[in-house]
């Protein structure tokens, strides 16, 4: 499984099914991108804080 696929899976989990039912496809896509971006930002923060331990980073790639 590639990292992108994992991010996509997580983004889908983040988005509640009930929310999606009420949203237009365009809104769903926008929300999806918001979630992905948020997760990538959190990921960057995580990388910054784990720069010191190289062994920790290996698991991410």
C-alpha cells in the first residue's frame, strides 16, 4: 500500500458518512482535500519533531 492510498483511506474515515450524504459531490471533494491537507500539515509537524530520531522516520517511507 502506498502512502497516498493510506492517506486516502484515513481521509475517508475522517469524513463521517452522514456528512457526505448531505453534501454535493463538489462539497465532498472540497472537504476531502481539506482533510488531506490537514493531515499532511500534521504529518509535517510530526516530521519536524522526529527529525532527531532517524530510525523513527524510516517507518514513514
